């Protein structure tokens, strides 16, 4: 994101010491080039104070939201399309910190229960028209704001559906506002004008829903072509995915997805319908496919020696794969890349000639190619082909005579923002000719 200094600092999170590690490069998410961030891929309280003054402080950061409101979009050019408005909930101070421009930060709100005030706010969302919703959990209401030309402005508050509400998370999709109601275990829908519509008809019960993400079929940046409602409940220990009818598409307990303690926070759904979860107890991100199968578990970004620190919220701009991560003592801004894992080579003749079976795993849909290095020469075995994320298998033909030192190189290139700066690569020695499955 060009001129992203303010937007990155708006991640609001205090810097702190964490044990360094000798990190191998993680390429599912990568830091953008220096010119996009001025080197501020991770920010902390120091950067926040530079913009908001010495009294600025982070206290219990919660939800994040990122978007491109129509009022901030110059329709005569595409040069500003990746310049986003980022909003972050600083719950302990009852305020929203946001960037009204690409070079400034502002705060909105204070502790209380009146207009312009919040009590234990949690989730936040922004829609294309500039409407902002905040789950004002302590006040048992959803606050509606509008991003004006220079600042956030109060619109009103939603305090009831078919009874009192206890909102914890909000999302905009299909020209509706979606709200998790903790006490009733429901997902409520309101019109953009604030009129209660209904409770989404879920076929499976929820236990204290905490967070949600929604992707509608008609969304401009939805290549999956399907509707997905992802909900985190059971004290952050479970994720469920529902279709447009409310039928349960998949459900998974945290213990079945990752090792060790886990507590999932505010998720996002990406361009391809994949779901990314922040895990504050495990200090990692968990990337899932549409059936809630694990694509990757990420504990640090790129080659950063400092691992993620208790991330609890994500914001994603689907068009370009721009990911913002809120952590307990820091904040990160990354681009969606791709990772190759589990590379296995097996001799498998076919089509009347020697061949090779290549098994591997992708963390993101990618352009995949294969080369053979032998005798000081490079030979293309497979031209770049688009492949879905998950477990993959290829068959390639081999030349009839190969030396003992031949090496197979598998490369993958992401399909959006990071594609010009990143090619993930894995190498393995070619198995001996006598080796068969």
C-alpha cells in the first residue's frame, strides 16, 4: 500500500520485547516492499505517539476494519486503489483510531454510554459507502458512524432486534449489517438504515458467538462464487462455516486444527473463500480452505525474527490481498504470498515414457512450474499452471537419460499483490530410476 505509514501506525499496538528467533522465510504472508511502507511493516506505540501525541496509549486492542470508501476513491485513476482506510478498536480507552488520510491519524470516542462514547467495544466494520459499525458490547448496542470528508461522525445506535442485544462482532455483506448476539447465540441482520430484518436461520447451534466474517456471492472481490458465513464461538475454541441457507458447511474444534492451546479471534475470508483465523493463545495465524482444512499455520511473517505476539484480530482487503494483523504488543501489515510444503517425488512412468509424480501442498492458489537441473543445464518440465490451494499432484515426463545429480525445482507464484516480488521454491533430488511407488 503506497504511503502506508499512517495506516500501518493505525494498527495501534504497543511495541514490546519478544524473544528473537532465527526465522526461516515464511512466504504465505510477506512484507511489502520498502516504498509501500517506508520500512514500517510492524509498528508499535512509538509510531502511534508520533501521530497522536505523547498521551497515546494502547489498552486492550480489539477489532480491525479496512476498506476503500467511495468518498476516498479518485474515480479518474487506479493509482490510489490500494490506499485504504484502517480503523482499530482501542477498547480500554473506549475509542476508535483511524487514518482520515494517508498521512494522518485521528481518535474518535471516549469511555461512557452516550453519543460518541463506548464501553468495552469489540468488533468493527466499514462498507463501501463509508458507513462504520461498532459492536459497543458494554453498552449492549451497535453504534453506527459515518466516515465523513475529514472525520468520523455519529449516526446513531441499534439497541434491539426482537429484544435487547449483546453484540460482539459486526460485518457488512449483501447490503446488510450482520451482528453476532452473544446472549442469544444468534447472528442478526439489519438493513444499512438500521432496521432489524431477522435472525439468520442457522441449522447448527452457536454457543456464545464472539466473531464473524461474511462473504456474499455478489461481492465484487469473491472468486469462490459462493456465500460463506464464518463464526467463532465456544470461547474462541470453535469455527463454523455456513452457506446462504444457514446450512452448516463445516465445523472444526481448535484442537482438531492446531496443536496446543488456541483461542480464535476476529477472522477474515479472502478472495478465494479461504478463512484466516488469528489465534491469540498460540500466537499464530491459521489458514483454512472452504471446508476448514488447514492450509498453513503461520507464527511469523516473512523472515521477521520476532514471532507474532498473541494476534486477536485481522482485517483484509480482498482485492489485493492486503492483510493487517492486530497483536497484543505490535501490529503487522503484509501481502498475501504463497508457500510450498510437503514436496515428495516418486518415479511414475506413463504415456510410454519415463515420468515423475510430484506431490506437494500450496497455502494459496498459485502459478506453479517445475524445472529439471542436470548437467549444468535447466530444462522446463512443466510450464506455469494455475493450481488451487491444498494438496496437489502433478505428473511430468522425464528425459530418457539423466545423471545421478539431477534436481527437481518446484516454483509457485502468488496471483495478486506479492506476485512481482515473490516466487516460493522447493528443491529435491530426483529419485533413482529404479525407485517406484
